[in-house]
C-alpha cells in the first residue's frame, strides 16, 4: 500500500468512526446515565458510572410505579402473533401470485400493493368505529388484526421476489411425483424462505414493536398498553424524575439492542441481499 | 426468466386451481381488505357526513372540505401543518438521503475493513422506537441537563447553544434532524445493496482507464443506483405522513411552541380525538385523512409520470 492509499484509508475510517459515534453516542449516554445517582447524572453526564455513583434507583421506581413487565408481555404477544400471521399468510399469497397463472392476478397484485404506499393510519377513524362495534376495542386482538393488514403488502412483495429465485425444477419434480400443491408449498418452498424472514422482519415487524399510533388509538386501559405506549405515558407523568425517565428509556432500548446485536448478521444480510431494490 | 409459470401448473384443471387460489390467497386478501382497504374507503365516505352532539349523522356532501379549506379557523392550521410537512420532507431529502448515499459510498469502497461493524452500529438507531429516540434527544438537547451545551463549549462553540427544541424558529428543523439521525440507516442500506450489485468489470474497466475512486463514484456508480435513490425518495415522501409519533412524544398533541411543529399527522389526531382546546370530531378527522390520502396520491402520480419514466434501468 502506498502512503497515499494509506492516508486515504485512514481518512475513510475517520469519517466512518465519527458517524458511528454520532449514531450510538446518544443511546449510550442515556443507558449509561440510567445507572447513576441523580447528582452524577447532572454533575458529570459523560462519565460512566463508578462505585460511588452507581445506583439502580430509577429502575426500582419504574418497576414500582408502572406495569412495565405487563407492557413487555403485551408487546411480545402482539408482535409475535402478528409476525407469525404476516409471514404465513404473506408467504401463501406470494406463492399463489408468483406460481399460478390466473385471470386478474396482475390486478390483485396491484390491489395488494396499495397498502405499501398508502399508510393504513389514514383509515383510523373507520378502524376505531369497526373495532368498537365488533367489541374488540381495547383488546390486543384489535392491534394484531390491524398490524397483520398493515404488514401483509410489504411481506408479499418481499417474499414474491424470494420465491421467484427458487429454481422451478424443484417444485416441478415434486409435482411429477404426484405431491399435492399444499405439501409442495409447506414442505419444499416454505423452508427455503427462511433467509427472507430477516428482511420481512426489518420492514414489517420492527415497525409493529415500535408503533405508538394504534396502541394510542385502540387501547385505553393500562392492561393492554404496549411497551412503546406504556413508556411514553410513564415519561409524561414522571418527566421531572430524571432517574426514572432514564431508566424507563433504557428498559425500552436494551431488549431491542440485545436482539438486534444477536441477529444483526442475518438482518443485514437479508437487507443487502437485493430482495428489496 | 423466459417461462414465468411452469408447464405443470398451466395444465391444472380449473376447479382445482380455484380451490388452491382460495386456500393460498384467501386469508391474506380477507384480512387486508377488511382492515386496510375497507377502513380507507369507509373513512372517505365518512368525510361526506357530519355528526351532531346527539350522535346522529347526516350527509353533507363536500361541506367538510369547504370548511377545512375555506374557514380560517380550519384552513389556517391545515396550511400551517402542510407547510411544516413540506419542510420536514425537504430536510429529509437534503440531509438524510445525501448522508445515506455518502455513507453507502464509503462502505462500498474496496478494501475497507470492519464494514460489518460500521453497518451494524450505523443502522442501530433505525431499530429503536421513534418515541424513545425523540425523548432521548429531548433530554440531550435540554438546557437542564446541559450535555449539548457542554459538548459545544468543549469545542469552543458554547455561544451557539440554544434550546432548539423550545424555540419557534428552530423546533421543526431540530425535530426533522432527529428523525434524519434515526432513519439515515434505511437509504444507507438500500443504496449500499444497490452499489454491491454493480458488476466488478465495469468498475475495473473504469480503473484501467485511469479514473480515481472519487470520479468512479460520481460518474459510474451513482448513475447506476439512481433507481434505488428514487425509490428511497418515495419511501421518504410516504414516511413523511407517518411522522406523528416523533412530534407527539416530544411536543405533545398541541405540537408546540405555538403549533410550530404541527404536521398533518398531529393535526389529524387533534381533529379526530380532540384535545384541551377542542372536542374530537370524527367526520372532520375523516376529511383531514381524505385530504392526506389525495396529497399522497398526487405525490405518487407526479413521481410515476415525471421521474420514474425518465429513469433508465440497466440490466446486468
């Protein structure tokens, strides 16, 4: 490597390091200070907690004055059930749209793609009316139904691209052996879609976990709050109590960061695989 | 792909095909139609009604829209919100997308080490909830905590600090930049993926011709990823109308100071649900949602007819 190339390489890394710091700095700052006593939060915000400043008082307060574990389990239920249904129904529809030739298939694909471009939130007034008259108001079921409808168009789009990449011979060989279509889908095609799960997750599942709008509109009692809404309301109430606020923020951040770090290799591979172009 | 459908399925009997379609497409189409398309249509229908305090509804045609666009009590906040939405969008187009392209360009340079690490770190904020990001920045920029002012002082720019989120003149741009900070990962990843798909031979040919990395990027790579950049612009445009969560969690439903950060999302929420200043009005809310729908439609049509048609796609 010439000195010229080396200098340029160092320059590139400096820019990337600087931006990386900008990206994680604020998150790190909040999490770090959530483990400190109040005086240290204000006295030396940039210092990591040490033996004399370490404190879990914020976390104790969050556990005592909010149902944070309940919010977690609500979010987990809603996200996991929605994810399972979005993946299952999305893969089935994507399979039918790419594999079978039938009249109206283009029109149907266009109809399904409306949901990618038009935010479902614009129908909120009617959604709330519907849920009220169906007696589903303030239930997790209402959230799941809306999220599945919201996630399906994008997941069908992404999964169709994946299904097209599966070699045709594979399913035709099975067909010649007389294997029924449903078994071809569930036993031959579906297992091959595993790499697509990460891409679908980024575009449809993460927004579900992070959503504020629909919990705000469709759930009213504390027992159906999700983490995002529960923490948002907690922050509003305890805005002057910095220990609690920082602890509540960290408790919303940490699970997502941990899961992200574990799965980041697959997530990013899925994102850059070219399924979404 | 010369043959999109296999021979075997093409010869399938009609009844069998219908049964399969029902089985595979049924669940998705039913849920999507019931909870996504039907509410959109029903909301548009509702926007032509008005309800009195007793709850009975009567058809009023386009009167709600005349009120929304003609009555100063409604039209002033509406145009204010639309203008703010436009500023929010412009900041994203001018900051988020160029920064995303630049980061993707640096990451795709040959021989850069630790790529995986940088990508993971830079994409992290995108995974977090807007509520959490908004609130965290609220604390960081707060004069009470003094982290932002301290950081500026450390580099000798202490006098530049102001409570940006609290000032009418800077609150909206600050919020837009917080959103840019969070979502820059999406253009970065999509453009990075597109850059990786450019065939090596093209880049090698340019290098043999003596082009430097800088010119290779601007004259060869960038024109080839234009379709992705235009897709990112459309995603940015649509996301702009979803940007309710950030304003609501940092500024509340009233989008202060003095409605300086009010966008169509918060305006819709206030109209629909009401707040300290007014009662909720579902039919006017439906009218606001309908107008938002047509603005999105107009934007998408402009994109399809003006931009998409001029972009040439290169098949490798």
